[in-house]
């Protein structure tokens, strides 16, 4: 039987061991532990300093690259699209940075932007009321202009597709020779006015000066519904119809809005429309704006549509259609006819 004395001795032993551990930990072991922690801290600090230095170097190099491409843009785009006309078609939420950047790139390439057709949120509404209204406008305009409406790719977006077809006839032509044929400027103005008055689009006045090239600007942010987003579904038929009415069409977006898997650019690239239009997913930066112009020029030269950019693209950009000659022009020296020391003139006797 264990008596009280045994319990007392056990308790004293436990407390004695605890006291010894505290003393040892605060004296002999403390110095070693602090040294180890101090060494580890110094190593981590050195690694952090190195990482910060590498980051700063990378940021500096990136800024140098950006500055270079910004300065080189006019040279890279010179004479890529001389005399061509481009129309911009913007979706709700399109980036103003992309729009202004594409306009500047077009000017650097020698092209003219005829105007902008801004798609309004109502155009992307697939509800019954909107569909009924859009269907009536399409029917009335097609009858007055003698246009045969396109066979729909999807029953869900049939009216948006046919509206896109009619809008395309008012703002685009497949060739420069075709700019003087088709519907008249007055009819084009009436057609666009009907959609504008109903709240489906807004337009700039000169947009009826029909272009042969189109750039569609997608929203700056990816929709939460991904490929099921009504606006994305409408984009597919919009791109299809404008491609059919133009000599070349490119769909562009910003880096942030094109990266997610369900972004409009990503969905378009996975659809059959990808064989009809080129896409650029970083048109908010200069390199993407250059790629946009090169993509239009490439298609005009007979190239096939492709995907360009940084997120799921086939290439950063197309190969430019014109390459400056690498052979320098040598000007004659102003002293080329000077007589050398070894030459002797013959004197007549």
C-alpha cells in the first residue's frame, strides 16, 4: 500500500525537476537557442534582401522594355495599313485604355478610324421582351433594305445575330470597291438610328463611312457566369457576322479581362468563331496594340485568323507584314575623287 510519504516525495520530485528545467533553460540552453534563432533570422533576412534586389532589377528591366516598345511603336506600325479604314465596336464595360490605344495604333499604321458603335447592355438582354422588340426592328429593316437575314447559329441569340448582320452592312464592306455598293449612306444612317433610338447601340456620326476592317473591344472584366454569360454568347455571333461583312476582324481585350478561363476572349477562342476572327488578349498595353494592327494586316495579306497575347494564345503577335531592309544605304564620300599620294600626273613636254 502506497502511503502519504510516497505521494509527498513524488510531488517534491516533480517540482524539483521542473525547477531544474527552468534554471537550465534560462541559463545554459538559452544562449544556444538564441544563437540558432539569430542565425536563422540573418539567413532569412539575406534571402529577403536578395529577392527584393532581384525584384527591383526585374521591374527596372520591364520598365525599360515598356519604354522601348512605346517609343518603337510608330516605327513598328509605319505603313502597315496605309489608307485603310477601321471601325470600332465596343461591348459594355470595354476598357477606355484599350479603345484609345487601338485608335493610336491605327493612326500610327496610316489607317483611319471611321467611328465607334457602342453596344449597350440592352443588346445583350436575352429576355422575351427584348427579343420581341429586336426581332421587329430586324424584320422591318431587312424588308426595307432587301436584306436576307442570316440563318441563326443559336435560337438563343437569333435576334442579336441578325441585328449584328444588319449593323455590319451599315458600317462595313469586304473590299474598298464594295464601299460604294450595298446600302446607301442615308439608309445606313436610318438603320443605325433605329437601333440607337431603341437603346441597343450608340454611334458616332461618321461611322457610316464604311470601313473594311473591324476591331471588337470586349469588357474589361470577365463575367461571373463565364461562357454562360449572355454578353459572351452575343459576342460569338457578333464576331461571326462582322467577320462576314468585313475584310478582317479582330477581337481584343485587356489583360485582366482576358486571363480567366471564362473570359469572353477565352470562350471565343474555344468556339467555331475562332476560325473567322483573330484575338488579342493584352490590347491594354502597347505590345498588344501593335499585335492588333499586325493581325489585321496579316489577314488582309491572306493570313489565317489566330490568337495572340499572353493567356492561352498561340503566339505573342503575328509576324509583321513588312520588314525594313537590313542593307544600309551608302552615300558617296564627298572626297571620293581626291587624288591619292601614289597617283602621279603625266606632264606634257
